[in-house]
């Protein structure tokens, strides 16, 4: 039903629902972004844990192979380094696997499952290494150094595969992290390739022999690939948006490994080994310096991981703040809609309903209905409605008072009305003539000619008969005046 009341309520409801829909959609989008950034933060934590495990395991793997080829006294320092690296690897794995349990995605879960399986095999191999290190060199089982290198390579591969799967998921959820992921990836590639070349050099230096042809070719290939990856890092770091800590770390690593005194010193040792001469350096000195240089490359990758984690946490914080603002806005809109609807119902809908009921009752003939009184704070709508209703009530009462006299006239009533009125008495006329005049007036004139007027301004003209000589003219004039009014 298209009434003013229904139109007002419908218009307010449509406006409120539209506004709530816009704010609600914004709130849903903010919550979705918050969930995505939380997933990115968890993925970044897992990626950092896997990277730390990978970083420390490369040292464990190389030192384990070296210690197994040396006597107990000669390999004591390498074995101590192995134990320190193991503790770091175990801590990183524990942290990564704990957070990885909350991750979703088939690729990520498959990569984590492969890492767990390989890690369990590594733990069993560690026990064998400990047993072998307790023996003298001559009593040790042959080929254990190669076994740890092979299993270590497999574990490194699954760790890198896990990092690739996790970082792919991060790129999907938040493309703004791509630059940091690439810096981490290329910096670690440079470190990994340099570490692979170092393993071949470690074996030759520890044995006091030159490099074989295959070893020399492998070292050259790994060094070339490491330099290529480092140039990619340089391109990525040379960007205005790169954090200063990454720039500083890159400069330090570049000076420590690819240029400066260490680069020249390493180049001379590699040249000696390729020329068929043993290196003029001990294994401990070599390992100490090369580990520090390779550590500077790993520091760049680690710094990129730190920045990735910090950026993900900052994104989560920003998304949480946006979500809070949207939730507050939605609640405010909801409260305004409810309050506005209450005001509309109380100040407009209810008064109109009462006025409508009042006028309907008056139209039905119920003159006992009470016109609603406007409250102290009621505006013009209720005041005007009450005024119109009151006017209609008075008009209805007046019409109902006139209707019986106009529709149910009888000569006896007319006679009694005229004779009962306290007017000036007529001059003496015959009774027969007076009866005829009254009968004529009863047929042609309305009852208002014989009724006493309620208005003071009409009292002077309310007599139905004034004289015996001009009764018809006087009553006709009175009837005409009453009709005009």
C-alpha cells in the first residue's frame, strides 16, 4: 500500500541498507586482507626458519665430511663446529615445523612432509657420525664422509624446495614482497654456489694435494654461477625502495668475498691448486677465512629474510587497524540506522497512524473519538495533522446536527418550533389563514426557516413568520440567505 507512512519507512530502510552494504563490503574486504596478511606472516616465519636451517646445515655438512677424514685430534675443531651447527639447525627446524602446521596449500604441505622425512633420516645419520668420530681414523668405516655429503645434498634440496614453495605462496598472496624474495633467493644462490666450490677446495687443502681436473672444472663453474647470482643481487639492491640495511649488508659482503683482500688471497690459492701445487695454507686458517666470507653473503640473504618478515608483520598491523576502523564504521552506521528508524517511527509513523485512525473513525460517524494531542517536542507535521483532524471533527458534528432537521421535517414539528420561539407575536388574523400559510411553508421551505439560529449574527433574521400580511416574502428571503451561507 503506497501511503506516506510506508514510503517514508521504505525510503529510510533502502538508504540505511545501502549505506550498511557499502560499509559492510569494505569491512569484509578488510577482514579478507587481514587474513591474507596473517598467512603471509606465517609463511615468512616458516621461510625464515627453513633458511636458517639451510644456512647452518651447509656448515654442518661440510664440517662433518671434513672431520670424518681427519684424526680425532686434527678434526676436533671441525667436530666442535659440527655440534654448534647442529644445535642451530635443530632450533630452526623446531620453529619452522611448529608454524608450518597451521599452513594451508597442497604444495606447501607436500614440501613440509618431504622435509620432515629427510630430517628424520638425517638424525639417524648423525648418530652414525658420532659413533665414527669416537673411533680412530684407521678404525672408521670407509665412505661415511661421502654418505653425509649425499644425504646432506638431499636435505639441502628439500629445504630449498620448501623455501621455493613457501615463497611462491607469499608471492601469490602479496606481490609486493617479490623484490625481497628475489634478493634473498639470489644472495643465497651466490652463497650456496660459493659453498659448493669451497667443499672441493676443502678436500684438496685438507689432504695437501692439488685439484683434479674435474674438481678444477667444478670450482670454476660454481664460481662463475656465484658471480652471476651476485650481480643479480646488485641490480635488485640498486633501487630507491631498498632498505638501507640491505644496501649496507650488500656492500660489506661484496667487499668481503668478491673484492678486497680475501678475493685476491682466495684467487692465489685456487691458482696454486689448479697448477698442480698444494695450497700454502692450513685447513683451519682456510676454513676460518672462507667461512667468514661466505657468511657475509649469507648475511645479505638473512637480512632480506628479516625485512620480509618485518614487512609481513607491518602489513598485518596495518590490515588490523583498517579492519578495526571499518568495524567501528559499520557499528556506527548500524546504530544510526536503528536510531533513525526509531525516530521516524516515533515522530512520523505513529502520529500519522493515530491521525489516520482518528479521521477514519470520524468518517465512520464516531464523534466520541479523541483527537491525539501533540507532545511538547512534536513538530509541525503532528500539529497540522491535529488541526485538520479537529476541523473535520467539528464539521462532522455540525453536519450531523443539521441532517436530522433537514431530512425528517413534519408540520407538527414546524408548528411547534415556530410557536415555541420567543418572538414577537403576530397580529390578529384568522385561524384558517394562518394554518394555510404554515402548510405552504412546510412544503416549500427548509427546516432552517423555522429553527432558531445558533449564530448571534443570524438572530435578527431567524423568524419564520414576521407579519400576517407578508409571510411568504419574509420566509423566502430568510431561506435564500440560509442557502447562500
